C-alpha cells in the first residue's frame, strides 16, 4: 500500500497537469460543431479548416517570426552582457546584474503597458516589431541569467590560452567562447522561442493589424467556442513540444555525454 | 626557436600585497629553468609577467633583447602551458594543436601537418581526431604541450604542469618533458612547488620566497650549498644546530667547528640527514639515544637525541644495512664540506 501511494500521487499529479491539454487535443478531432462531449469523430475537418484560413496562417507565420527574431536578439544581447560582466571588472557590476535580471519580477501586463505608453509617445506605431521588442524585454533577463551562470573558470582559461596562441578578441569569442557556451546559448534561445510563442498580453497590447497567433485565437474566442480553436491550440502545443524536444535531444543530451 | 630572457628589477603588487619585489633574472637561450617555491612566493606571478598576463608595477622583461614588458600575450614569442591544460573541449586534438597556427594564418593542410608532427612528438598522433574529454590527465597534458609548442615559441612557460598528475605519472612526465625540451631546444620556464621535480628536470633552479629570489643555480649546488636558510630548508630535510661565532671561531653545543668562519653573532649550522653517519668523523655529535628508527628501503631513517644537546633531535639517513634499535646509543658525525652555516641576525 505504502509503495503504491507515491505512484498514485504521481499519476494524479500528471492527470491534473495534462487533462486540459489532452481534452483540447481530443476535441480538436471532433466531427461536430462544438468541442464538448460526447466525442464524435475522429475527423480532421477542423485542421483542414484552419490550415486553409489565411488569417490564422498569417498569424502563425507572424508568431514564428516574432519568436525567432526576438529570441535571437535577446540571446545576442544576453550573451554580450554576460560576457562583459563575467570577463571584465566593471564599477557597480552587482547593480548592473541586478538591473538586468529585475524585469523578470515585473508582470508582463506592466511591461506591456509601459512599452505601449512609450511607443505611443514616440509615435513609432504598433506592429510586429513593437511586439518583438516587448518579447526581447521579457526574455533578455532569462537569456542573460542562463548564459551568465554557465560562464565558468574553464571557459576563462580556454580564452586565456586562445589569446596566448595569438587569437584576437573577435576570434576568442567566435572560436572559443561561443562554441563552449553553445549548450547554454541554445537553451536560452529555445526557452525564449517558447515563451515568445505563447505570450499573449504584450502581443495583444503592442500589435495592431498584423497579430500573433495567441492574439488571433483570442479574437476568434470572442465569437464562441469552436473545435477550430482546439485544432489551433493543438498545433501551438505541437510546436512548443517540438522546441522542447529539440532542446532536449540536441543540447542537453550532447552536454551530458 | 629559442631566445634568452632577461628580467630586470620586476616588482608587482596586488593591492597591498607585494607579490614580486625587485626580481632580476637572466635566462639563457635553450635553458630549462624552474621557479621553485611555496604557495604565494610569487613564482606564478613572475610566470604571468613573462607570459604577458600581468603588467608588472615596475621593471622590464626582455625576450631576445626586445622589450616585451607591455606586449600582449598574443604578440609575444611565448606560449603558456596552463595548470588545468585549458584545452578547447569542442575541438579535436588536431584542431587544438593547430589553433595557434590557424591564428597565425597558416592554411589548413599545412597546419594539420605540423599538428600531426607535434602530436607525434608527444605520442598521440593516433588520437588526432578525438576530443579532449576522451583523454586521461596525462594525455591532456601532452596535448597542451603539443599545442603550446606547435607555434614554435621562443620561450615556453609551464605553470605547475604536472600538479594534477599522480606521483608515478608525474615522474614519467618529468623525464619526457626534459627529453622534449632537449629535442626542440626552446627555452622552458617551469613553475613548481615540488623540489624533487625541480631537481629532476631543471638545468637551473630559482628558489623564490615572499616575492624575492632566494637562490639560483644548478640543482646539485643549491641542494648541497644553498645560499640562504630558506633555500636550504625548501630543497629538502635539514638538521638545524644552533651555533655562535665570536668572529673567528664558530662554536656549537658539540664544541668548536673546524674550518668555518662567520661574522660575530648567532648562527645556525645546517646539515642534510644523509650527510650524517654513524661513528666518529671530522665533526662528532657524540653519543645519543635513538628515539625512532625506520626502514625506508634505500636508507634507514633514525632520530637521535644527542647527550651534549638534549633539546636537539638529529635526523640521519643511514645505509639500509644499518638498523639500530630505538633506545640504543649511537654516535653520529659528519665531514666538514657537508655543512652550511647561516647567520640568524642577532
């Protein structure tokens, strides 16, 4: 009995976590017009419906663009900040580190509102780019923290050796530092992609005509429940799972061996 | 490639800590020099000054007659073999060894050829395509050596290169390092705190303490006739016998010492354990009681409290054929050339 208890607990916990996702995926195959029991089907008609919907596909493309672009920028900036702070003695570096990480503690709503006010003031105009800037703001602290934490003495000594062997700073960074930090940089990148991919509030506040997928889903929700939404949700989930799997297989696995 | 090194009045401070005080040293082209001393004596700081990783507070460093004091490590004719080897984990051994040549702009085929030669020199040519994580500590050390030598430096700096190896491997690598140095002819400057390693490997030992050079010279001279009490103690076990000089004759508890002179005042007479033997000699320490007697294979180590000076314990290494019992009496003596006498300042 006592040996079964932990297993029962584990199963209950996983059911609690995954039941909503499982029901979402299940009713995306619903043949009827409402994603509620009883289950009729399976049918791929709602997938066919959304894949031929130009607005949804455009939003999907926008989301991928914003996720990849903002993640790449956040990684690049996070790496440079981490490299500077880990390799050079700067006045007030503890404060700079703190300020770089602080945005993690600010809610997305506040970040989004703040950016909205600033962007309205500057007259920049809302677009995918402004949403991307918002995502850089929320992902940069994470990228910085992940990359900074993995910069150890081992890299530092290898950089020293490279410099001793005649490498200039550019080649030290590109040939030694970045390859040695590749697992951390990739982890930061994929984490940023998944966070940006799912993010709603900032995208909602900072986009106008071109919207990201979560914003598109939200506007579809206003006209009521439909298995179309389940189908989109399942696709979104599939993309996130793929990103996590890529991370697991190519980054963490390689790192362990 | 090889070049002489000239260190002139180099001083360096870290905050309040004086790491090097007015150090001057001449190193000949092709010489194998070890910097020997305890932790914090400044030996690694001096090596970093030679490698260009530290700008000294004062003084200058000349390599092959050219002032290198403020030249960046990349632009110096030196390479460093780091204590933790600092190999590039994401590159094959071949790419590791060829890295310096790649930085120098050599083409892929040419640099791989040199890399193979260097890997062959250290006996790892068969593993050229593997990554460093597959290697043992001794093998990584060889790769680091090959990488540092591949760019044909004038001076190779070795920072405690054998520190992470076990004793047996360390002794084997000492011989190999020395043989490779003889073959390539490069000037080697090797930092260590292990006096046996220094003696086994060096043409010349530089003993350092508290940021200064205590003594420098061939291993045998430093061991037998150290210039300072610190060098005497650091090079191996030493018996200390208090002595006193009245300006012409040096006296200890065992009577006047023949043939030694020292300025008036207190002094300490030093004698190595293996210079003591049983029986009477030029300087006799008289009969004493054996406290400890232990067999060490190549010698028997005894500790004797002489009757003439009951506060002293004399340690002697006797031939292994002699195995006196603890508690029995033994007369120890030595011959005059085995002594060193250092004034203690008051």
